[in-house]
C-alpha cells in the first residue's frame, strides 16, 4: 500500500514538471482515451475503421471480408476507401450508403447458441399461449373458429390456407388434411358448446378454465396462430372502444340528470340512458363479457403480443447474417443483392413464425430452407419481364445444367435432340422451353460505350415503311405516271387495269374487253403495243433503276 502511494505521488510530480516546461503529455495504454481526443488525433477514415472493428464482437462474429468476396465488397465499399491519404467526398458519402449501414448494424448483433434459440422459442410460445387463451374467453373468437368448419365444406383450398402448416399440397394430401382438420374442429365445437352451457360464475370458474385449456390444445393441433385471429382481435378492440364511449356518455347523462330540474329535460336524459344501456347490452351479448372483463382480456392479448414480438425480433436480428450469406449465392440472376436480402429476410420471418423447437434441430438449419425458398420464388416472379411459373423455372434450370454437362463432355454446343434425350423429354417440348427461357431485351438498351445509340435504331420495323422507302415509292409513282402519260387514253386504261396501277387490282383481258367493249384479242394487241412504246420510251432507264429497290419489290 505504501509503495502504491509513493508511485502515485511520483507520477503526479512528473505531470507537474511537464506542465511547467510546456511539454506535451502522452496517455498510457491503461488510461482512458475520449472520443473527442480520438477525433482530433486520428485520420477520419482510420478512426471509422477502428471504431467499427471494436464494435463488432470478435468472439461471436466473422469479419465482413469472411462473408463477402472481393467482387461484393467492391459493390459495398468505394475504391477510394482503400487508398492512402485523406478520404475523398465519395468515401464520406459511402458512410451513408444503406447497404453499408445495414451490414455495420448487422455486425453488432451477436449470434445465438442453440439454448438461446430454444429460450426465445419458448418466449414466443408463451406469448402465443397468453393470446389464444385470452381469446378463447370471448364469444367472437370461439364463433370464428367454429365457422371454419363450414368453410372446409364450401372452400377447402381457402380453408387450408387459413392454417400455418398448409402450403402447396397435392390433391390427395389436401383431402386428408381437410378431413383431419374437420374432425379436430368437431371436437372443438363440442367443447365450445359445453363452455357456452356453463354460466360465468365463481362456481363454474374451474370447469370453464379446464375447457379453455382443452380448446387451446386443439388450436395447437391445428397450428392456429394469433395472427390468423387478427380480425377478431380488431373487432374486440372496436367493441371495447364503443363500450368506453357509452360509459362516458352515460356518466355525462347522469351528471346532467342530477343538475337539471326541468321535467322535459329529465325525461330526455332518461331516454338517452335507456338507449345507451340497450346498446351496451347488445355488445355485451356479442362478447359475453362486461367492459371491465373485455378490457382485461385485451390487456392480456397485448401483453402476449409484446412477448411474442420481442422474442421474434431477437431471433430474426440474430440470423440476418445467415440471410446475407445465402443471398450472395444468388447474385447475377436478375435481382440486386439488396433485393435478394430483403426477400431472404421475408423467408427468415416466415421461418421464425413456424419454428418448432420441440423437434430438436437448430433454427439456422430450419431457416435455411425458408430463406432459399423465398429468394428463389422472388427470382422466378420478379427477375423476368414476363413471369415464368416456378415449376417451369425449375425445368429451365435443369435444361441449362444438362446443356453445360453436354458442352463439357462433347466440347461443342449440343443439339436440341441431344438435350431432349438426356432429360428424357419430347423434342418439341424442349424446343418450346428453350424458346420461353430466352431473355428479353429492351429496345431502349444503349449500344456502345458512348450510349448515344440504342437497340431500336438497329431493328427493322417490318410493319411500317422506312423514310427512304416512302421517298422511293413516291418517285416510282411519279415516273410511272409520266410514262403512262406518253400513251393514248385507251392504251393507258389497258395498262392500268392489266397491272392494277392506281386501285391495286389486276384485271383479266376479258374483263378489260367488257369495259372497253372490244374483244379479248383486241385488248391483248393494245397491251402489246403500249408495252412496246414504254420499252422504247426515254423514261425506260429511270424506271429500270427502281427494279432492284425494296419499295418496288414490295
């Protein structure tokens, strides 16, 4: 103790001497360095990296460089951030990049052990149990669940979608599921009828509680989550709001009743009180509860929601890195990395809602399937301009894989026949699938580095003539008119009708003869004479120049 006091005294003496001589004082490693001193001492970029590395828990998390390859880091971090010297404006702006901020915040969250996952799953289960048991004390919730039995008969597909466990079932599986659910709901209805027969009293409290527990166990068999009862909960909250308003109106009316002495006013206030009481009885009959009881039930539901959501959020946040590690394997498939991460997060949220810790496997093992399913479904739905069904996308990916294998095996592009034989499918079907899998290009896609020309500039429009063709057609029409004007009236008529000049309809020699009232042979002679004149005309060379143009061929 004496040695320690002497050491501190010597240290303070040295500090006083340095202060007198004006020497700078340097802090030792054991002393605390404030954030302000760091900002004044270190380069901003170096400071940012140092703080970021200290924030990220090294015992639980990998560094970003372990999770992302060089190509992905280049998309996230600007090149200037790796250069020496003061940071450029681009580096400073990169600190506000949403992707970078997302990765930085994600790195602050520790991973969970399997026991941590189980604890959170138990909290979620507890929150759901609180909500469902509270709901079963209300008539609207029980009525809505019982009504599902009728939905199973009328709309079985919609009935299946109502439950968490159901996804895409084949017909046989769907029928078995519907049958099992109907039997379970029949048991639930029996318990509900028994519960309704018991009057809400202290004597029946134990029996009612026992029935509610049995009904809750049935809901667990059905995998019915509180989220599916959101409409019922909303309705109960609306009823409570109305009951609260009625209570306030009753208090105001009673207060006014005590103050007034006018007989007409007293009668009017009593009439209002009777109306409020009648309306209150209607809502109490609907819920089977008084306002105070309904308020307590909704308070329990809110408490259960809070417990469930808190546990779900912690489980989601702790597995965000899993989503990123899976999403980066699907880049360059039509969606950006940020979109892939968002879709993967939706799959993660779905996995959290459906996770059952009783089966004994880790959450990450279970969540991986849901994340991949969500990402692949998003790629199939959003990556293409024209959507291709998911089952067709799987077939296309299979054909592409076979195509690559055949290229590696033969060293050349395989034929459609070879691909069809490899996948054991008809050639016509393979041809159609390959045609459907072709990527679409926008006519506004830029061509070249200068981006001054677009794809539409190089695509021929077969439905509308080009400006050059319009000019050629106009010149051709003008020269033909001049050539025909060198003929006599009868010769011009024969040539126009014979070759469809003007109306576009060609006529036979007999039709022309009937119009001119001459024989067929005479029309042929007039035609021959007119063609000879045109062949010897000075306009022959000009007309000949149009013979090889697209406009004349059209």
